[in-house]
């Protein structure tokens, strides 16, 4: 998550160390020394990945405040930007600062959490007034939280079947209050941003960023970058949803079987991929054999032509043998 802020302020808990990379400064407590070193080896590639998605990088050195445990983590927060009790990381885009509990980095979703906060800093540094659906959808797309999620599929399938898909203009300033509606809003936003990126790629997203950074309204930048309007793209995306998210797999399998089915889909994908690779190898071998045969035939034809030329120079000719037409020629 991210917090609006203020200005960079002094640390409430003075750090005991600092590690610098090309685009980051990691300030940390004594207890987080090992985590800071580990993070310094991982953070630059994560920013590179985000730059590839957005087509742009933000300026300045991003500061990461790293404390070990809840007490140190909260003590490193910027004044007026205390993290909620459930958050293990918090971004302050205006200050170009990310606050992280070092414990979260060793958990299974630690990398996803870090990427999520990097997205908030990136968009905050690259422009203002991003729609909430774009902000959250991009964060989830970059982290992989939703794109290949069975939960996202089930959520959108149910939303489509009950006609509960939100208009994106209604998700611009904020998300609904009901937990079930929030789940739909997040899934819908992630799917739409991924859909846009598949269509327009980093070049299109880079043009969108440039427009917003220049102060244009989001929808104006959207139109210039993608050469269409947000309403047109939203309608096209929504029209595809029933075909992309049918409800029958959810009904037919249930949660447990649906999870198993997703595993089978992954298994089938890799099995199909191995088959394609083997088939391509076989085709390549066949093409190589045909090429070798063609070269041999060309060499034999060249040898025959050379013999004919030699005979022609000596005044002799080649004619087929009368008893075995079509067999080897005889010399006269």
C-alpha cells in the first residue's frame, strides 16, 4: 500500500547502517543488516522488470527503510505516515521512500510485496491522479498476484454470471466497501491492465506515462497513447469476459477440484511444450537430411555433367544400351 506524504523526515529510530546500489539507498537497523545485504542484491533487477513493463523509469534514488520486526518497522515510518497494523510494507511516493519489515522478505510473498510497493513509488514519481483501478491493477500484474490466479478466475467468472462487473469510471477514485465487491474490483482491475498491456505493450504504456507526467488527464493520455478511448477499450474488454471466464469450470469442479484442474492445465502446457520442441527437432532433422540428400544429388549431377563435358571434348557420346534402355549408358 502507499501513503501520501509530506516531506522526507528524520528517522524516528536512527539506522545503524546503509547499503547503496545504483538507484537505491537501503538504510537499516542493526538487526536488519543481513536482510539489507540480501535486498541490495535483488532490488535493481526488480526495478528493471518494472521499467520493462512501464517503458519508463523514475528519477532519483529511492530510499528503502528496513527494520526487523514490528517495533523497528513502525519506528522507521515517516511522521504522519504510520503503517496500518496489517501492512508489512508501505510506500511514500512523494518522498521516494519505501518502508519494509525485514521479516516479510523471507516469506513466500516477500518479493511480490516489494514489487507492489515499487509500483506505487513508480507511478507516484512518474505522474499524479492515476485511476485507482490502474494503480492497483498494475501492481497486481507486475507482482503476478492475480494474472494466473485461480481465485481471480473464480471471482471474475461469478461476477460475469451475476452481472456484477463494475464500470471503470466507478473505480477511478476508490474501490467499494463490501469485501466481496472489493475482491471483484481488484480482480477486474488486474485483468484489464494485463489485457491493455498485452495489446499495447511497454511502448504504449510508456506513452501513457509521458502524457500523465506532462499533466494531462489520464483519459486524454490514454487516448493519445493507445489511439482509442478508455470507454471503447473497457467495452471491448467487458464483452470478452463471458468467453474468457465461463462459470461452468467453477461449478463443475468446486474449489478443491478447480485447484487440481489448474495444476493439470499447467502440466498439460508443459507436456504440450515438450511435444512441440520434440516435433521441431524432428522437423529440423528431416530438413537437414533433405538438404544433405539435395547436396549429394547436386554433386552426382555435377560429376555426370563433368563426364559429359570430357566426352564431348574427345568427340565421344553417351547413348543408352539397346538391351537395357534406361540403364547405364555405354560409350561409342
